């Protein structure tokens, strides 16, 4: 019989080996059909699919099944089983480790402890990132965007040294929101604040951040016009200060005016801002002042 089956008595193996291209093999779809349809025995994906049985250009994965990010892993469900946002977020919260992580510089690069720490923060980022992507795919669903924005705020607050893409994705979330998330700064002010912090921490070249750069550059000009007219800018001085700091790093970087809309002075964020959400693992802080930043362009990667 199958050499490993005796060790997994609650699992059904459809054939001898996992290889859909051999006569004695089975596909992941066959394996999940035999094991992942019972809600009392949930199936999880940790680390990504070994082999995509759906073509990559169609999204990858396994036919008939969908993954839902929940903590460090993804819950595998049949694609006809749809959760409400509330159910999804509640389940994910119950599966995220309650962990007080050490400072980012406690363990050097290359150690297993550093890898574990990086994986922890990636897992914390996965749910708000997935909510943001889900919202974009569903015509900027406002409930999902608000939940993502709140989660990004929390991540930025608790992370000892937030990577650049935390700020970028928070800014995108606030830029797409049409209603206030909470009392305090208006959404477009939070968008500008997060985009400015992204520019101050990223190693991406100005040519790849033009949309964000234009939004951040435009706000100090807008605030000055409002003050000159005797009015009070809608964002506080903290946002103005950090927007000026970020703009000063890119004084020599040209931005095509057609790339992006400027900040909407009526108090709402632009309809589509910030480009694609980021998933890369951050970059070193840029300490230059008043200069165009230099560095290699990072490549975006897709979350499993």
C-alpha cells in the first residue's frame, strides 16, 4: 500500500504518490476533494502551493478551492463556501499568535531567529493586505477598506521599525476610503501622512513612486494656498511637516503631471491612488536630506 498512509489515519490518499502526471499519482484537487470538504476537519496551506494546477496567469491555485489568509497560514475552502468579512476577520484573529516580538535588531541577518521574526511580521501583514486586495477587486468595498486601514494603523504602531510597504498599503487604503474610519485626521490626511512616511523609508527609485510622490508634493502647495487665502488647512502641522520632509528628498526628481490626480481639496482622497499595493520585505531607511535617493529597485512579490 502507500508507505506513509499508515502514519496519517485520518487522511485519505487518492493514489500512491502526489504526481498528477503519473498513472499511480494524484493531483492536489483530488487530494482536497477527499480531505478538505469536512468543516470539522479544516485544511490549511502553509508556505504556498507546491504546484499550481490553475495556470498562473489565471491566478494559480487548485481548481474548486480557494485560500483565505488566517494568521501564518491560509485556510483552504471549497470555492462555493463564501465567508462574510466579519467571519473571515474573526477567524483570522483567533489564529494569529499572541506574541510579543523582540526588537528588529536583536538577531542578525541569516539566523533562524531573524527568519522567524520576519515570518511573524509577514503573517501579521497578510490579513490587512488581503483585505485591501479583496476590497479593490470588489469595487473598493468600504467595509473591507476600513478594516484594512485600521489593521495597517495597528501594525505601524506596534512594529519597532515598520517596513516601507506597511506605509504604502496604509496610504492606499485611506486614499480609497470615502467615509471616515474614526475621529481624528480625515482620510486624505492619513493617506498623505502614510505616503510621506513611505517615501522617507523606501529604497524605490523616484521613477517607480511617481503617483505617490505627486500626492505628497502637492499637499504643501495646497496648504500654502489655503493659508494665503486666510483659511486653515484640513491636515494638521505634523502631516504638513512630514510631507515637506519627504518632498525635499525628491527635489530633483521630475514627476509627470498626468501620472496621478492631486489631493482632492474637498476633503476626500482621489478615487485611485498609490499604484499597486506593496508586499516586498521593506528597505533600509534613507537618511539623505534634500537629495534624490539612490538604490536598486525592488521587485514586488505576491503573497501566497
